[in-house]
C-alpha cells in the first residue's frame, strides 16, 4: 500500500492544522528539538488522527466500526438461537490478546452466545491447526481467530468453513480465502496508520534528523508487514534527514528476547544510534532491556500497541517516546457483532478497520482508558511524572 496523497502533503501543510483532542504532545526530554520541527510534526499527527490508511488483505476498502453494531432487537433474536463460539488465538498472555478476548467475551455474553473454547497456539502453526481440529469436534457455530501463518493453517480453516462454521478473523486471513464466501469478515486496527503514527512520533523525538534502527517481524503476517511499510515509507518520504542504518527481523516466539539480542547488536555496531523502531510492544520491551544493558537509556524507541510495560515507560518519560495504539477491546466487540449479524443472514463488510491512536507521555493515562475500557493499573498511574 502507498501513502495517500493527503498524507504526503501533511508536513508541507502542517502550519494549517492545530493539535487537538487525544493527539499527544512532544516529550519534554527532547529539548534540543527545534520548536518549528515539533510544531510541524504535531500538526501532521493531528491531521492523520482518526483517519484510516490501511486496505484489507485483498485490497478491500475499510468499513467503519459503527457499521457492525448489533441492535437490541437483533441481540434478542440472536440470543434465542442458542449459538456457540470459539476463540482461537495465535498467542496469548499479552495485553493485546487479553483485551481482544475481553471484548469478545463481553459482547458474546450480551448476545447470548456461549463461548465454549479459548485456545492459545504460542505462535506455532502446528499447534494452532491442532487447536482448530479440537474446537471443530465441539461443533461451534462461530470461530473468531487470528491465523499464525496464512499458508500453514489454511487447510484447517478450510475444514471449518466447509463444516459451516462462521469465521471472523483478526488481522490476518488464510491464503486463498474470499470474504463472504469462505469467511465473514476481518477486523483490524489501521496497522499501516499505526506505522505512520510511530514514524512521526520517533521523528519528533529526534528532531527530524539522525540515524535509527528497525526491528520488524520476520513472518508472512499481514498486519506487521503493514506497520513496517507505514513506518519505513513515512520516514523515507517525509524525513530525508533520518537514515535507517540497520534493519533486522525477529521470528519469535520469544519476541522480547529476540529483540533484545538484535538491539544489543545494533547498539554495539552503531553506538551513536538515535532511535529504534520495534514492530510491537513486546519486542520494544526487549529493546529497552538492551538499552539498559548497553548504557543507552537515552535511546528513543517508538512502537505499536499500548502494553503495560511500554505504558509504564511512557508514564516515566523514559526511552519509549510514543506509539500507535490499537483498540483491541473494541476490535473484539466488532468481531463478535460481525459473527452474530452473519448468523442472521445479513450482509456485512469484508474488512473493518479502527484508526490509529497516537500515544505519548502526556496522554498515556487517557489513552489506556480508551484502549482497554478500564482505568490504568496502579503501576502505570504511580509511575507517571509531570
């Protein structure tokens, strides 16, 4: 996907826009940054906030999340159908997955749909295939899932589709699947937009110039590829004085440990590196660990996803300078609603995307409530410094 002409023009037109709402403001630690650079980037962030730049896995235009709403009358009808659902995750135990599952469970409960299984594949395709087969033996009406690998898991999802199960996907779609035929819909954050957001936040923290490293996801995974594309294209197009001097991918499943090793090597090879971008918050935790080990706690780190540990770093105004947040709870709600509407025989959009939420030190507490529909944990609130 290419950056739209509107976005390309943002920085040139930056003086026309004012920073509003939940858009974050500059880190106080970046006192060396020229005020005019900060103002331009803040204006660009204000202009892109609330917009969606991603397209779906087959080039679909994104539908707004409000197109997925189930009315109370529809909910009553759905509840009378005695439906069951299973949630088949790629891996769990992280804030994003927990919020997705919480949103799904809450909405399925409202709709009277029983969740009969929730599985965790630990990012292993073979494990996920086994999980799908186990779930199918329970004859669910609905499966909401995020494929670990679009090729290796395709046959298992195909079996589910042929069995008549309504499939709704998070973030990734099995190879060869067609919306409205093989599956109901896919719901995602605006991952390209999250990459764009994090590019602006990292660029702002280093004054629009310097050298940076990139740690991406070494996998055929639609949404992480979008993040990488959004970040790298924005840096290349909008910030010619920022050079990406080293890139490396990580495959997991120990994403924090892998990123820590990569970041250690980057900082050793490039001792004057100004910043590092990590593809989501768990790898960013590894980058922070490497920065502490190498004595480079002045490094600027940008990422995606508002996990607990990066939120604490943002609250402390240390190392993490900003991120593009997803809205996983709301995404889970939309996934449940799409599945339910499909059970009523209604046509639903093939691709639903929720816009990126820019987060930095100043708005991290407010952003947590937006993302998770709950107050920030004490660890984050207690860490916050003015």
